[in-house]
C-alpha cells in the first residue's frame, strides 16, 4: 500500500476552552487517512513552539485562520508526494519550511497537527493502532497516571498560586484499578469541599475549584481526600506542578494568595517543607524557567527521593534536556508534543531523557479536545507516566478511557507501570539494556 502523501487539509475546530484550534487531515495514495489536532497551553514556557493567532479583537485574538491557510497552502504543497511513512523526513521538511526557531511563521499548532496526522495515517496504512505502530516489538506499559484533584494558577484565575495538586495511584496493579482509586479520591475531595461549604465547580482541567485561603490548605485537602477514600499510606501518593514561572517577578517568588514573597533559597525551603510534610513524590517546575540555579539546588536537595520534572524549564527540547542533565537540573521531563512542534523532535526529547536515566511523563495541555493520541504516545513510547488533567470533563476522560481500551486489547500481556514508573532506570534498561539512576522513591 503506497504511503505517498496525496492530500493535506487543515480546518478550524474548537478546544475545551471554546477557543479555535487547528485540525489536519492527511491522506496517502493507498487510501490510509490520519487526523491530528493541536492542543493549547495557558501557562506556556517562553521557549516552546509558538501558535500563530490572528491579530485583532475577533475571538479574543485566538483565531487560527492564518495557520489553517498555511496548512492548506504552503504545508500541503511542501508535503505533496512525500513518503508519509518517513516521519523524520516529513518533520524535517516542516521545520525547514517554517524556518524560525520557535515555529512562529507557520504556527506550532499547524505543524504539530500536521505531524500527528501523518503519524496516524502511517499507523493506519500498516493496519495498526497508533501505540503498536510506535512500539513495534519493544515492550510497552500502561502509564502510571498523574491526576489533578485541584486546579490552580493560570487554570483557575490564579485563585491559588500552585497550578496542579495531583495524585498518583502507585499501589494499583492495573490501569483499570488505578482509575478506580483515582475516582474514589476525586469523589472524596468533592465531598470534603461540599462539607466545608467550598464546592464551586471545576477549573480548566476538571480539577475542583481551589477555594482556599492558603496554598497549603489545598495540600492538606488532597491528603485528607486520600485518607477519606480509605487508602493506606503509600498506595496513593501526591504530586505538584508548581508552574513557578507564573508567579516569579523581579527575581522573587510572590504568592498572591498569601501575600508573601521569597528569594530562590527561601522559596525552595518552602517547597522542600511540603515534600517532607506530605507524601509528595513528584514536583514539576518547582522554580521558574529562568532560574536554572534554583532548579539545580532543588534537584540536589531532594536527591533520589522526589521526581523533579521540567516542563516550562525544558519545553520538550532534547538540547535543553541534555544541558539540564549535565548541570544536575531536574531528573525527569514532561513531554508535550506541541511544545516541540513535531513528533520527531518529541521523540528526540524522549531519547535525551532516557540517555540521562530520567523518568518521563507524557502530557496533554490545559486546552484539549476529544483527541486521544496522547494516550497512545504514552503507551507506545513506554513513557511510564501520563498527565492529562483531572478526573472530570470528556476531553480529559477520553484519554483515560483510551488507556483502558489499550489495556483491554493487550489482555493478559498488559503491564501497568505502577510504582516502577518513578524509577529512571526502568525505561532505560528496557530500551537500551544500560542502567541509569538508582532511586529510593
Ligand atoms: P498548560 O499547562 O497546558 O496550561 O501550559 C499545563 C502544565 O503546566 O503542565
Ligand atoms: Zn507544568
């Protein structure tokens, strides 16, 4: 079946915040089809691929008509007749065609939607589900989920400063059981909020609205929810995405909610205190993207006890990951394909993280759609962990549900990453036979 690209079609569709986004359909000569949809972040790293948004007041300045025109024009022309089974060649063509360091000319959303559409069509041409197309004969695992219970920061009108208060069901034996455990904690949190008279709907990623007087109150509420749901110590643990770039100004960390501010050293002490007081096994962006020394100090202070994830700090860039690994900044990476702009660059970031012996977390964005490709990437790449927001709203649940279907399809050969996902040497030894960072997490 020939995999020559014969059609590339872009259109405007709408994301979970009711904002325009880019969808791309690709067709091969042999008839295989693929569709990619770009998600959108709200707390974006300043070095990630830039989405091209139309100028002017229409749709809040979020319209994508220029980006869609780029897909139907320049991009469609450039990819015509290329071999869609050669993902690297397609992605290199896209990057060269754009020609800017952050994909700002054609648009990061136009590029990632096209790159994903080609990937889907290639899987379809082989008659394989996407995860299997990516994995080949390599081992796969269902990812340990990071699930938001309270959403704050840029996803909740900065009601609290910290962005994500998450749980990880490390004691689960399957993805199915992991979902049951998370559902119990999410429900318990809602009940506790109702009992406290503080239940007021949900934030952008479906987590409960954080009606708290201090950031630490939210931490407390997550810990109490785990307890109320009846889990033993260590069965369900906590994770944070601090997204600290959002509240750093003039070199200081300012907690708007508590009207307090800190220098880097004092701020790190605050977060370290939380990791000691609560069962927190993972902290994302503990300091701001422009505070590499803070990132190094925090990573050194937690040693192997806490997973330190770079999101805004690393923006799914292989070069940044290699630099950070050399400098001892972070020990894990968040992989967001639309930060990189193409699938090939995302795979390169994954490889750089594995080379460093890091753990890896495939992640959606706060602006999402019904697209479930991210679940396939997490499984097919054997990433170990998946983060797609909370346990409510269909753009989130669609991803969790897709993992359940993949687990069912794998049947008795399905493996759930569980607690092992927090050990950096696991994926690396699975992929290369070498050993990486040992850990006591
Ligand atoms: P974003 O944030 O998708 O709104 O940029 C998600 C995250 O920080 O992990
Ligand atoms: Zn983040």
